[in-house]
């Protein structure tokens, strides 16, 4: 456990360092970047909206996919699991670069996907969501597969012997039994989407007032040499992530106590 305590101290040190820097180095009378400035408000709102949409889409994809993977075994299932893990195994910048190539250089019906759609996805809000979903869905599938794998399939089999169709057994038996896992997967997806940076930077860009989210706002401020502003934004982003973790923990504990 000694190594675990060292790692715990490292995590606490990361949080403490950010708080200390903001408290000691940022001139609160003249912060440079106001927490209520239009730029930061828009970046925060865009972060919350895109992360929520991405978490919902990721969960929507992950639930049936992970259920299928948990109920079927074999080479095909293992191959699919490996493919679904690719986005979280690759470096984030590589994921963003591959998305950029996919939508702008891979021929589809004689032209690129962006040209075929008519409305460019690259360097837009849609690109932010797509980059987040690509990473978050892989995480959600891995999380939900563990929940479904721990669920005894006999209850579903009994429901089917009583006349329920497989889809009905899934909705009425399997899914209610793992609702805590669904909520956990959605929450982790949301927190990861809030902190996503690499794919967004490459595929959506970091254009102030257009595709700027909190993670790229830190990048913009650091690029401009405004470390105080970057520290404020990072503290805000850290607060959001920790708030989600605490909320998930409290709700999970309440759910266990109830049942």
C-alpha cells in the first residue's frame, strides 16, 4: 500500500498546486480573464452542452453494444472488443488526426465526407462532439460490458421461457439490473468529454468564440503566455470533474442503500 499512498499524495499534490497557484499568483483585483467574461462563459457553456450530448450518445451506443459483447463469446467477439478499444489505446492527437483525414481525404462517393455532406464537420461544433464521442464510447463500452458480464443471464432466460421476447427480456430484466452501471458509464463519459483535448484540438481547432471549450481555452491562454488565466480555467475544469465524481459516488451509495 506504500506505493498507493505515494500515488494518492501525487493526486492531492496536483489539485493543491493548482489551487495554491490561483490563490497566490492570480491578482484577484485584476484577474485579466474574468470568470464571467463572455469568452469564458461561452467556452464553459459549449463544454457543458457538447459533453452532455456526447455522454448521451456514447451511452446510447454503449448499452446495446456491450450487452451483445457480454452475451456472445468467441473470436469474433474478442476481435470486436479489440476494435472498440482502439480509440482509447491510440494517442489522443492520433485520433484527432485520423478523424481529420477521414472527413477530408478519404474518398466517399467520389469526394470527401465533408464535401459530400455539404456542411463541413471539420472545425465546427459537430467536430467537438464527434471527437468526444469517439473516445467516450470506447470507455462506456468497456465499463458497461463489465456490468453486463457480472449479471447472471438466467433471469433473462427465465423471462424468455415465460413468453418474453429477447428484446423484452433485455429492457425489462437486464437493463434495470445494471442501471447503476449505466449511470456510472454516462458519468465517466461526461467527465472524460469535459477534459478531452487532443482530438478536439486537431479535428475541431481552438478558435476563440467558435470551437473553444475549456480544455482548448487553457491551451489558448498558455500560448498567449497568460498562465494566470490558464490556471483559473484549469481550476474551473477541475471543479467540474470533481463535482461529477462526488455526485456519482453519493448517488451510487444512495442507490445501494435503497436496494
